[in-house]
C-alpha cells in the first residue's frame, strides 16, 4: 500500500521506516551524527530520525556560509510537550549561532483548522511565551505572523501558484480544497522567503519539522527548482522528528487534553495524567516480574526518552530493568511524574518573566 502523509491529519505515523523507501527521506546516520557541531539527545536517540540535504546544510554551516533555520507552528491549541520539542530544536541551532525564524501559521490555522482570530492570538501569545521560556532569545529570534507579512512575501505566493498544476498538487496532498491550497503556498513562501534579499538573503535554510510536514517540503523543493533562474532560489534542507505520543499511545494533540501534557498544567493534573498513562506493563505485578515489561509500548518511557533523562546510561538502565521485570509501572510513573512536574514548574516560572513583554519583540496583526 502506498503511504500518504497528511499534514492536516490527526493520526500518528505508524512506520517511520517506510518514509525512507517511499519518499526518499534519508536516515540520520553516523555520518550525519559526526558532522553535528554539538551533540543532542534528539539526534542520538533518533527522535530526529530523517532528513533531506541536512548533510549539505551542515557543510555550509561548517564553511561559515550564511545559514538559517525556519519552522512554523499553528496556534491551534494550548502548548504541550510536542511543541516543546520544536522549541528545543530551535534553541539548539540558535546556540550554535544559526539565525532562527519562526512562522506563526495563523493564516493556516484560521483557514484550515477554522479557529477564530481571537483564539489564534491567545494561543500565539502562549506559544511565544513558552518559546522564550525554554531559552529562545527574544532579541535574536525572528517570530512573525503569516498574516502580518509584507509585499515581497505575498508576491511569492502569487508567483508560485503559476508554476504548479492541480494534478501535481493532488499527487502530493490527495484531495484538496481552496483553503488548503492557499495554506500550502503560504507555507512554501514561509520556507523560501528568507532567500530574498529583503529578508536577509539566506540561501541555506533548514526546516526542522514533524514527518507529517514532508509533503510541504516536497512541494517547496519542486518550486525552488522552477524558480532557480527567475529568483535564484535553492532547495531547502529539512529534518524530521518523531512525535512524542500522547498518554493513550496516539499522537499527542490538544484536541485530546486528557492524554496530552500541557506546559500550563498544574502539579496535580500532571500527576494524575501520568498515573493513568498507557504503559507496556503486564496485567499484574506478578506477571510483570515474571515476563518483564514492554518499554517500546510505554508512553511513560517516551517521557524519559524525549525529556526526562539526559544521560544515555539512565535510559538504557530503565529499558533493561523494565524488560527484566525489575521495575514496576507504578513506581516508574511516580518518578516520571515527579521529574516532569519539576521540569514544567521551572518552565512556568521562566514563562512568567516573559508574559508581559512579548509584544516588545513580536508584532501582532492588528485586525
Ligand atoms: N503547517 C505547519 C503545521 O501544521 C506550520 C507551518 C507553517 C510551517 N509554515 C511553516 C512549518 C513553515 C514549517 C515551515 O504545524
């Protein structure tokens, strides 16, 4: 069966491996790992598992060329652990001196997710606050709203639409509606506009995203090729991360709040959510001791892998102890809850510092 990635779908991707063979996404291999200027657990644990042209981008970085990172977020709900990953990835690049831009996809969220403008602005404020709280430097990070962009950006959308056929669009996305077509071209403009002299002329742009966004990157790469002569555009590079699962084992999403951990959750809420999480444990403690657990099924293990354990050996020990039945889910959950509460409290404290200064750094649309 051929796999279709739906950037607007709500489903977890079942097999990340298939993305290599079906779409030509390259695996993050040892060669890439050795080219990274700094280590990060997202790479070493293959949470960021695939890429397109990341090797070329890393080479450009190493050679001191003008490089940038750009990603976008739909302000479609409260900020949860899935978003936190993206902020942390951006911080990683900012710390190694790369220019970071973030698109707030308010045009897309309005048109495709049908979220009212007022809500969008509230959510956006929350996103930006937490982005700063986890360490993106407000002075160095360029955060912009899609609907607040100016002429050269919007001109790109008009120009791009001329060189793509409906058949091509449908081959990439499946069935489409006007709102999605406009959202797709808008995202292409997000990704490519940094290359224009008006926006800094960054020719080496890396787009770190969830694997569901790859259709947009395929469209963007085709369009870049077609405008190579006219606008001097180059293909962007991209990396793909796996999503942290919700506590029910499906994609973490604000539409299922009982299974998502929000950065705004209080202590009690976090604890009770974690205690109810789906694990790879057996029906009884006795069976667990006898047969061992199945950590790959466990959403609490995900919490350790994505966030709670920095050291590889801690993660390995947990995996082994779980497999051997040496550790039971109850105690493991209590520890995870405690660590998570600490981590989130710290982020919340930082967030308070930024709550009232967001508009000093980011221009909000006025309509
Ligand atoms: N479509 C993305 C999402 O669903 C958001 C987005 C908009 C984006 N513009 C972008 C992502 C540019 C990467 C690059 O979340």
